[in-house]
């Protein structure tokens, strides 16, 4: 799509990092005017994703400062472009990771914009007009309506916010592996954090036997009693891992730390699938024998397209699935980042951007 001269005249209050220290401070910047295809959204809540932490600290070497993070955004529509017919002022809206794509490739046409090679993200991306995108750590957002979803009325806006990234990230591989409508499978979830805890909820809602695979024995009670997991395997316990060999149909690996995939693969039945959604900074060890002798598959997945994200939210509305959250104020973002870096959260921080009630 041809780029145009940016028309950024709307003054916005937000919060940004200005260097690789990752320190977040108040920041006033400009957004574009609401165009014919756009929606202006008053941001109520924005989840804190681990990606935000990586980006503000430039861990991946791609950060464009100043950076306004945030891609788990819920809010209320305050303005609607003249070409938009599927949203109206006052609607409950959500914005996830996607800000733009080519709209013309096979993936965009198939509802898989997340795999478009011209994909641009909600923050630290380059929009169609050539401007750098700024995310949800701000009072309002202007977004193309084709990348906006509707939040079901029965879901609280704060606990729904992380679904826009964490939720779709784990929902998509479950759907891709035919686990939405075929109950009775035995599935494993590696890691019980922001992604893993939502995956457990989906797995149980879809009628599966869910096993948590974790390095933390202290999480077993909560996994079973609070989240409803059926089994818990300590991945560092060799005997437990051996006992559970070839017992799982599917495993979702949510861990972003470096770890070997070999022991996890041995838990799969013949023809089982291991789906990766965690993103370790260094390559993982992938031994060939567990693949060869188990006819197993390892595949990856990243978020989902807009149609799929809306389907995920509708499922959450049907089954009353939300994230377990801790709400923080904007002046607590740096503290939340520090705690997140130590995995000291159950299970997702959400920033109360507007200061309004959570019963929205």
C-alpha cells in the first residue's frame, strides 16, 4: 500500500522508554487524525507482555526509541471513520499485536495477517504512512478498523486485555491442531505463566486432560486447585518424566528460557505434536532421536489473524475465560517490569490506564 505524508496532529499522553535502560516515564506525543478507515479508542486497560520488557530494553536489537509499548489493549470507541460500518461509538474494543499488513497476499486474504511478510506491529512498527507505531501505554489509540476486535459484554475489560496477545497466542495452535472440537485428548502445557495459565483454561474448556510440565514444584497445588489442571510433571525429575513417556497427544511449549526439547518430546505419543510459542533468545537443543523414533512433529505459531482473534474472544465469552491478573497504575510500570523480569506475577500485569472501575 502506498505511503502518504503523516498527518499527526492529535496530542496524546502516554508512557515511554527513551533508551535501553528500559525506564518508563510520562511522554507526550502525536497520533494521526482519525481517517476514513480508522477508529479512535479511549484506552482503559493495557496488559504488560514479556515482549514489552524485551523491547524497552532493546534485547532484540530492533527497538526504535522513544518506544510506547503495549499490545494488549481494551477500551471504548470514541470516533468512527466514514468507511467503517461494523463498529460504532461506545463499543467495547480490543487491539492486539497487529497494526497493518499488505491486505493483498494469500495470508491476508485467508485471514492469517499474522503471517504476512509486510506485517507491522501495534508498537515499534512502521505504519502505512511511514510513521512509527505507538502502543497502548497511552490515553487513546487510533487504529485501522480491520485490526480491531470486539470485547464480549460479559468479560471484564481488565482481565480480558491479555487475551489480545496471551490468549490468541495459545488459542491458535490449539485450533490449528484440531483441539477445539475433539474432546478427550491428553495435552501438556510447558510453563505455567502468562501464556500457560490461559492455555490450561482453554484445554479444560475444550474437554481435554491437561498436564502442566514445569520446573517449579511449588506451582503444583495452584495448577490443580485453582486452574483445574489434571496432572503435574516436574520436568527436572527424571523418574517422573520417564513414567509419563509417550502419554500425551499434544504439547504446547510456552517457555521463553533456553531449554532442551528432547525430554519434552519423549512425553509425546507416536505422531504427537509439540507446538512452540515461547521465544528463547538463543537456539534450542533439538535431538533427532525423539523425532525419528516417535514420528513426532515440532512446529511454531505466532498470535493469530483478526478473524481468529475475534473467534477466540467469542469462545472466552461463551466459557467465561479471562486472565488471572494484577492491576497496576501507570506509575507502577517500572516496578511491574522489574517483578516481571523475576517472574513475580500471577499471572499477568494489567495497567489501569484510565483509572476507571474494572466492572466495565
